[in-house]
């Protein structure tokens, strides 16, 4: 690193130079102290600086950091007290660069414990925003603009046991000078106004703060604190966040206080909008006391009547924050053409932030933050919402689920079908309900329906790569439509060369290239909009004006789906295939369940997703009789494996009947401990009961995302049955079943023993994986009997 410079390969408005001048100035004052010991110590430090002037003047070469390492440690001795080095977590460094030139021993020990290959990297420091953050530091230091937008920075460092710990970083910049160079552009108030609304516009920030236009001289001290407990609690809250049954007015007042503290804006007000995708409208949130400033008391308003095109695109299409730092100024600049400014001005709102409440699939609504102060809310402090929006999203999702459950409950009105294995329990409680009402004359409460000490079984047959297949089908449909349109335009240009034909042809070719090389999530909507709003009107004009092309244009429109207004050929085949797989697999599973119930009664339910998954619970509390034996559990587990293999055989034997050839993969989750299940009235289904038992549901939801340890490969793959477990006794049990099924030519002899990567909240998972033997005929389809199982167990 001899010839390397700290500023090499860094794009920054700051030219970094390590200097101890400000620290030495503090020692110069100490040297005048009446305390002789203090003055003598300061004199020794100043003597070092006098012998090595570069320490005061500053340097940027890595070689100088190494050359003067001993002198630097001595100068920093007071800041890094040797008596506290095993207690304090502290570093000396330069900002926006992973250069640490002095640290406490405890910090070194923490990094060392993380193991070889660990790379120290700051969390919450967006790599694509470091340039802009450096600019805001310049604004605060050189222009006295105090922007309260900073987010806390953390280190995530695993300890010696591999447990992730979290460390919060606090900067001490007392020994820093930031000075403009001679060629640095002057920053005006108008520049500040422009920058406030364009935090993401890197080109604009570079225009106002060109690279290396300011000198950074000094160093920063990072005081680091272990906040693992606090961060863990925060993570738990983000998973379990709930909405209480308090009045909406009380909830909204609490939110107002919370956002006031978060954004450092005293008069902040909070509102919500609900997004209706089907109607493309914003609607008032359910419940009194929840305001919306864009609706102004209305029940709903069209999205494009609420926002101008630019803000509509940012909020609804890109799902990005939209901030207005000065409503009056921006309204003036838009000549009153943007509806959002007029709506806000009428309510004396002078700055605002609108934040999309969205998950990966859809936009659910908007959070509204407004203030009567201009510039109080802006694109800079909007970034503080990054840490709070996941909590709001989860609360909104929970509210949405509860509303959907309520609607479903009203529709069903106690007519939900109850599985026959537990129907007796509901009849028993219903009878108690009637008797209690007759005896007391009061409306009783329907008591909890639960079953204790039952054993769960879970399995799924999942369509592999369905999302990728759907994307491929989308690309083929759009490519086909664009290509047909482009061919028609080619012929039209030869007959009647209008400039608009050339333009639409050029854009069609560009989108064909996008489909081939740069297809993204929003490409489908963008291209479909182009086809519907630009291509189709031009082709209708060609149909009207060029008689020789009428048949071609008519054929084009005949291919288009009437409802979707695009060609829907390949996507229809994909969607039909998924539907057929689900229906056929579910039907087969239902038929097999009749046989399983005759072996021993148990609770059963199944769900259709991209494939079919099922839950089963077996235990004495379900059967009501004292007849349960672990043998029945073993039998049901073996039955489950056999049926999974048969379902895969059934699918591949009839794969030629499906419009699209897709692959499936089978997985079984083993949970060896008895648990309790409870019927949830709001969801009309059984779920595990109790915090401890909830781990089963967590594992069930995340296990199909597990990777094989040390790889990026999924445990579930096509052609193989995967059995996921955590206990050694489960491994022994299922190895016996696999051997049994191998003897029946259902499974191959390539059994694998796998360790899986830890998931969030789930550790210690393992897997057995073995290839399924497929049969080309319908022979050998019967289930193997209970006696077969007994014979195998006795042999062991």
C-alpha cells in the first residue's frame, strides 16, 4: 500500500487528509495549564508533533499512516486510554472510508472473534448515497444548515459462536475541519431549496458540490456501543407488531407525537390513504378519527385527481417517497397545474411527505405527514422513514387481514365447513352454548376449541420456477405482439411514410430489445401501456387508411384478449397449467385422505398455492377415545411419504396433458414434539396455540427457502423427495421409512444427508434427500399396509 492514497477510487466532494492539527491545538491550551503534570504531558505530545510536522500539516498516503503509526498512537493515547482499552469499543478513522488507523483492544478482539474472511462493513450506510451524505456534512459545517435527517449507523459482527451482534456507532468530529477550495461553487438559498426536494438526484448534488471541491482535514473518533438487546427487541417488534383495540383518535395522537419526535417537527400531523387498485382511487381509511389531508373529508378521490403525473409515477409506479418542502414555491413553479399543491394550500399545509405503504406485491396505501412550516418536511428527513415503514406496513397488513376475515365471516355466518375428525368437538361446545343460554338467559361466549398433545405433519408439492416461467411467458406474449405490430408498420411505411409510423416502429424495436436483454418487474406494465395507448391507435389508423393491410391489422386485433387488451397466449397456457396442477394434485390428495382416515382419524387440511400443501394433526384429543398409539403416528408419516411419491408419479405420467411442461418438487417437514392447536374464530381455521408452539409455524413458512449449508442451492429440487428435520431421532425414523420404500422400488438408493443454513429464527435444520423412482405405467399404485410397516419395524 506504499504508493496508495486514501482518496484513490473514491468519488466524493471531500478531499480527505488525516491531520491532528485541531487535536494539537487543544494540547497547546493544556500546555498553558497551571497543573504542572497536565502541562508537562501536553508538552511531550507537542514535542512529537514538532519533530514530525506532517502530523499537523496532514497527509493522505497510506504509507504515512504506517510510517508514523507509533507517533499517532502516542498522540491519541489520551483518547484511547490503555486502562480502558479492554472495556471501550473505539476507533479513529476517516469518514466514508473503511480506514481505521487506531482502535481499542476490545474492538480488535471483537473483529478477531468474527473469524477469517469477515469483512467489517457499516450497515445503514447506503453505498449509493455516500456522496450526497458527504455534501450534507459540508452544508452543515460550512453553511450552517442544520438538517436533522441522519440515521443511526451500525456494525453487525458475529461473535466467536457465530451469533450476530449489533454495535451502534457514534461519531466524534471535534477534530475535523471542512474547508472549501478556491474553485468550489457558492451555495445560495435557492440552491438549498432545490436540493431539499431532490435528495436522490446525484447529478444535481455533483453540480453544486463537484468532486474534491472541499478539503477534509482531521480525523473522527467512533465511539461504539453494543446494542444487541435493543436491536433484537426491535426485530421482535417488527415481527409481532399489533394494533390495539384502543380508540382511533388515541392511536393517531400517539402517532403524531412519535412522528413529531422522529422528524423534529412540532406541528406535524399524520394521515392515511387507502389505495384501491381496481378503481385507481384513494379512499378514506376505515374508522372514525383517521384523517386524510388529500381527501379533505371526501370518501374517495381518483389518484390522478390527487397528484400530478410526476408524483403519481413516483408514488404509485416506483413506490418511492414523495416530498414537498415548500408547497407555495412549487405551486408557483407549476403554474397551479399540480392538484396536490392546491389541495394542501387550502388546509394551510406548507410542507409534506407522502410515503407508500407497500409490500413486494402491491401498494396498500399512503402515509401522509404534513406541517404548516415550509421546509420542515423534505426529501432529506423523509429518509428517516426507512426504519419505521416496515412497522407501519405490518400494522396495515394485519388490519387488512382482519377486515378480510370479517368480510369472510359475514359471508359464511357460522357456515364454515368443519373437518369431520373434529366436528364432535364443535357440536359439544355448541350444545354447551345452548344450555348455558337457556339456564342463564344471557348471551354466552363460545368457548375456545383446542386440542392438546397432537403431532403435526406438513408436506407440499411445489411448482419449481413458476415465477420465472410466468416471466418467460410474459416476454413471449409481448414479443409476439410487438413483432406483429412492427411488421405491419414496416409495410405501412413503404406505402404511406408518416413520421409517426417510424417513431412507433422505433419504440417497438426498442421494447423488443428490452424484452430480450433487460426485462424488469415493471416492464410488463410499461410495454402493455405502450401497446394499448400508442400502438393500437396507430394500427387502427392504418386499418382505416391502407386497404391492403386491413386483413393483417384485423388478424392482429383478433389475437388480443378482449379483457386484458393484450395477447395472452403463452401466459394463459402457464396459468392454466398451474390451475390444472393444483386441481389434479388436490383431488388426488383428497381421495387418498379417505384411506388414511380409515387407518386412524386425524385432522387434515390442504391449500392451493403454486402447488399443493397440506397440514395434518394426529393425537388422542382429536379422536376422543383412549386408543392412540405412537404406531399410528408412524403409520401416518409413512403414508404421507408414499402419497407424496405417488402424487409426483401421477403428475409426471400425465405431464404431456398440461399446456406447459413444468417441474415439481416434494418436501416434508418433520416436527417431533406434540403441540396444541386452537380454532381461530377470526380466520375460521386451526392454528398452533402458544408462543412455544409458534416455532412450528415459523419453520413451516420459511423452510422451503432454506439453502444447503455453504451453498446457494435450495434443499428442495425436482426429482427428489426432501425431508427436513432437526432431531437425530427423526433422522433414524425416516431413514427406516426410506429403506422400506427403497425396497418397494419407490425411492432410489442415493440418499443424501444435508445440513441447512440457518433461517431467521430457525437454526439447526437438517435434511434427508433421495431421488424418486417414477413408473411409466399405472401399475403398483396401492398403498403399502400397516402390516408391512410392522414387519419392517420388528426387523430393526
